[in-house]
């Protein structure tokens, strides 16, 4: 089949807009979230936070086992796109503040219904075709 035998552009169906008009986020914001979780370090950070609900920066860094400078860069990326939130709290035994991180509802959703859903389906396909 040659290029001229293909359908003309007028026959090509266009998909519906991906978001409703009153969406709380823009398409660019959703894509930034997808891009953020697409990096293996950020994926591991978010996954660890979802498993633990909330962790201090030190505990999270130890659990993920990443170099300090890389860790904070990736953690900040997750905060910037809205997948993780940080808060500071004073502890009873300290004069200072500690920073704690936890996944946002969107962070949980994008992990559980996005990447991990694809992984679950791959296991199902492997079981069916094995």
C-alpha cells in the first residue's frame, strides 16, 4: 500500500479532549506528574512513601538508598508536581523542626492506578500466556 492509498487527513478521527473543561489540573500538570514518576528514583521514593504513609527525610533517604544530593533533587521534583507534600513539625524532644514527607492523594492514585496497575496486568498476561 502506498502513501497515497491511505486515508486523507479529513477522515482521521480526533480523540475527545483528555480532560473536562472544569478540570482542576491542566494537561501539562498531569503530564509533568507522569514524567516525574517515570524516573526510577522518584518512583522508588513515591512507592516507599505510599507504603509508609509518612517519613522523615532521613528515614526516607535511608529506605531508598540514594546519594544525598540526588535524593533531595528527586524528592523536590515530586513535591513540585504535587505527588508528595512536605510539612515541618516540632518534636517534643527537640528545639528545631523536622521535615516529613507523605504522598498526596494524586501521588497515591498515579502510583496505584497508573504504573503499578500496568505491572499487575503484565503479571496477569504472563500467567495467562505461560
